[in-house]
C-alpha cells in the first residue's frame, strides 16, 4: 500500500520549494524511504517530527494520534529546538478542542496566525507570540492523527505547502502501516496460542489411543481374527497420521517463536542415515522400492543428531511417498566446504514453478501421487528451517516425470 503511494506521487510532489538549506538537501522521497523501513511507531513519530522541525525551522512540532475510541487525540511526541520532551499540562485533545482537535474534526488544516489572540491555542506554555499550523494526518480517507507546527512569529506559514502536504501523507501512511503491523502481530499471536493449546490438548489423548491400539494389535486383549486385524491396522495408521500432524504443528510453532533447541555435537552422519533407512525400510518394502546407500568411512558433522535424523526421515519419507512402485531411492554423501547429503528418487518429479514453493508452509505439489500420499504440507517447511537453524540448508533439483534430488548441507565437524 505504501509503495503504491510513492509510485503515484509525481516528481514535482517530491520537490521541496523552501528557503531552508536542509529542505533543499533532503528530498521527500528519501524521508519516505527512511520512515517506512522503521517498525517502531514511536521512532517513526520522533523522526518525522524532527524532520519537520528542522526543514521548516519551527519553534516546536508535535504529533497526536487518534485514540481507539476515535473521540480524542493523544499527544505522542513533542520536538522543540531544545530536543524531545514529554507533554506537560495537556496530554490529549477531544475532537473539536484546540487547534489540533479542530483540524481532526474538520479533516482539514487549521491555522492560527497569532496565538495571543486565539482561544483555540490552549497550550501556550508561557509563550507571548507566535503562530501555529495543524495539519490532519489522513490515510485511506481516515484521520489517524494531527501534525502541529508552532512558529516563533505570527503569520509564518498560513497553509500547508505542497511539500508539507506530502510529508504529512508520508507520516500518516507510516502510522497506518505501523498500526496494521501491530494488529497482524496480535492476530498471529492469538492464532499461535490457539494452535498451541489445541495441539497440546490433542497430544496426550492421541498417545494414549495409540498405546491401547498397539496393545490390541499385540494380542494383549486376545487373539484377533483377520478382519479385526485389518480394521485395527487402519485405525493405527489414521492415529499415526494425527500424531504426525500434531508434532508438525508443534514444530512449526517452535520455529515461529524461535524456540527450537539445538544441541550441537560432533557425530557420525553415516549412522544416522542407516538408522533412518532402517526405520522406513518396511514402508519402502510395501511398494517394493529399493533404497541404496553405500556406507563410507565415518563422516563426522557438527550439528544436532536428533534434528538431523528428523530432517533425513522427512526427506526419505517424502521420497517413498512420491516414488511409484518398484522405484529406486539412493543416498550419496560428499565432502566440500560442508558435508552434502543427496537423496535421489525415481519419482514423479517437481516442476520448476513448484520448486519455488515446496518449502513454504502448507505447500503441497499437485501430481498423480499427491492425493494418495496425503500429508500436511509442513514437512519440507520444517526440515528446511531446522537445517538452517543448525547452520545448514536444503535445496532441490528435479525434472518432471524423471525424479528429484534433495540436498542437505551440514557443517563439518570441528577438529
């Protein structure tokens, strides 16, 4: 939205016609670029007020923002030649009260050419002369605040210049943007809390359900006939998918909240690869997929062994899902500036377009095996973030209908 505003302003809008040397040396475009990069609203207001104070050689500049109920303005910043200061006697204006309150209510600038003769100027602070110009900060047809500029002498600036009008728009846009970001952060936090609560509440009963189903399968409640055994296996499979979903959601929350705990050690990567293959061997055998890994000498990396296991398990599980029956999957390990693990399959491949999004959360590629494969679309997102958290990376090379190769890089073992 802010970039659109900048694009629509003409070159003449950015020019500053003012006798002030500072105004000539600094363009509004540069001020805009500076302010929109700041996330902290207080800093945006302070920088904006300082810019106006300096370029207009004003006595003081204040910015007041509309409150939540939109019936008053709260003074957020006052800058004077003596520096930044806090509001003293008056910290807010009701709409229609004072110069700033009237400007907000009328949605147009208000000018008082002599503060000693106007009842509107209710915050004189001992000043015996001067003038004030209040400019409403309007963005998307809504008043978000008021910019008030005080001068030493009467009849200084009777109305906003084109340059000041654009500068007010810039401040209004950055204020609106900052408030929007704050709302988005609040919504994101609420969503995370909801997901965290739901997943934690699901985790315990699902674990119990899976435990009892496993006991039934093992014959702890008596011998099962073939039909009962079939139904039980389906129930176990569905429960495993739910458990996997809950774990993926919890992992995603830890990544978002930067709460992933990394226990970095030097360990033999070959053993981890072998353990991953052993764990998923039966799943590959069901599709008669051959997994090839020529074990080399011990290959030591400096990473978290449990996280590395989780990443490789995710990559191999995906390869099995998206490789047709009687396909092949192979592991290779090479040593460069980092250790590179490559996992190549003879699956359905990934288009160039889909390669750009497969590491995004909830992203799933549409192909002839995706419906049957299932999944949450979180696996590769989690794997890539976990790899980067421990100093590595994941990327892919693929040709549709020919297969894919996923690469995992890990730091070399220290010494």
